[in-house]
């Protein structure tokens, strides 16, 4: 009987957990972090559609003895390629799901759904919005330089910098290629800051702009024809892919999703991409990315540096868009409300909504949402281009 209970005990994860006091402390610390993420997702409703699967993926990765994910199958010494046969023979459930991240499938499919749900009319009607989307990528390159000074490799620095674009799929695509060992920390930082946009951005918006500027009412945008809506995604795909070929997977699928929506002949496909496909990929992506954050690689000083650098990148990107918006306001003699520059980060449509809320507080008759959507969707394109630049240099 004693032998039976001994064997039963040894078959559980408890011997692994209690055999090493350091592992026990690290695991308990991870459970606290996971609990905090569950709280943010469920109670505070901060990006719950992705934060909840990420948190649960972290939980699965930190269950002693479960062995659902093996990062060593994907990160090889000397940069050698992964061996699919080895993953099939030795992998577990999340190893197979993680192939969608490693091969760059999930981020592009997410962009497909985002494109189908995004209206580019504001950007087409006001092409100057592209400049605001570009200015809001400032934090990406500032954080990249800062990460180099803090001792990160160029590949790691590029992955950290892309957090400033406020685009989770883009950050995941860059990181899985350049610095997969940092994927968990970077993904959690990216999605956390995206969720905190209503808290992070308003103080900078009030600091950089005046009350008079925030109250500016912009004239209505011109109507955009069906032909323009159809030609726009095709032209953008060709132009961007020729200039930055490494951005083609993201920009191409973003524009394909939009074309499915605006063409008027593929409603079934557009609805499927926006709903069923988007939801399935979101679950797989969240769980897979969360599983990379185990106690050994997440509880490190580098994680703290990533979180600080990511926040810095996000704040500087917000300021970059606001400053250019302020300059454009001056040049146009008050025709542009600089608040729309803050929406140049690619968190669609949350950043545009924040610009609307802050503007309406100063002037209840102010409606900036559609004007802010121009820089907002331009930021999506800008972050994809920034990712393509990093991948072309460091991949």
C-alpha cells in the first residue's frame, strides 16, 4: 500500500515542485502574475480577448510536470533551423499550436481580420494622416536605441522597440523571428499597454496641447467613392511590398481583409474573417504566446527592462504623433486638431476613441472620431513597415 501511494505521489507534479525551493518560489511568483493578468482581463476588461488566453497559456506552461510546451524545440543553438520531425516526435499540444507563431501564420491571419473590420475611408479622404501615423512610430526607434544601450542584442532591441507601435501581432511576428526567448515578456507588455491606452495617453495629450487646440472642431471629411476604396488596398499592397518586401505578409493580409470587405462581392468571406477565423486564431495565438512565459525565462531582470522600455516607447510614440499634429495645426492655421496625432499608434480603434473623448471634454460639440481614424489606420500600416525594416536588417 505504501508503494502504491508513493508511486501515485511521484506521478504527480508535486515532487518536481517541492524538490527545488527556488523553482517553488518562482512558480508561486508566476501564479501571482498570472492571477493579476486574469484580474485585468476579467474584472477590469483590459484587452480580454487576448489577455485572457495569454494568461491561461502562461498557467499551462507553469504547471509542474505537464510539459505542454518545449521552447528548446524552437530555439536552437547556433541559429540552426527547427526540425519538424523532432517536434512531431517529442512535442506536446502547445508545441503544435506554437508552429503557427513560429511560421508567422497567426499574426498575418490576425491582420486579415483587422483589415476586414477596418474602414480606410478617413485615411483615403485625408492622406495627410499618413504623416501622423509615421510620426507615431518615433517611440519604436527611440526604444530600439535605448535597448542597445541597456545591453540587449540588436535583434532583441528591435523586438522591444516594436512595442512602441502598439500592435500586438506585429510585435509577435518580429519577436518570434529575431528574439523568441523574449516573446512572452514582449507580448504581455505590448497587449497590456494597448489595454491601458485610455490611462496612458490623456496626460500626454493635455501636456502637449493647449485647451484651445483640443477644442478645435475639424470640418467634415469628403465622401470616398467605391472605386477609391477598392483601389486603395491593392495599391498599398504593391507599393509597400516593393519598398519593404519583409512587410508584405502583414500589409498584404491587412489589405486583403479590407478588400474582402469593400469589394461588395465577398460578404461571406469578410464575415467569416471578422468572426469565426479571427476568434479561432486569437485563441491559438494567445495560448501559444502565453506558454513561452515560463518561470525560468520570464522572472528575469531583462523582463523589467522590457516593460520599462515598452512603456517608454509607447509614450514617445504618442508624443511623436501629438507633436506633428501640433505642427500641422500651426501650419494649417487651426484647421487640424492635434489630438488626432495621438491616434497614430496602431491600436485600432481604441486610440481614436481616446482622442474623441479628450476632445469632447473640451468641446461637447467636437466629433474627432472619424478624423482620428485616419492616423489610427495609418499607424497600422506604419508599424508593419517598421517591422519590415527591422526584419530586413536583422532577420
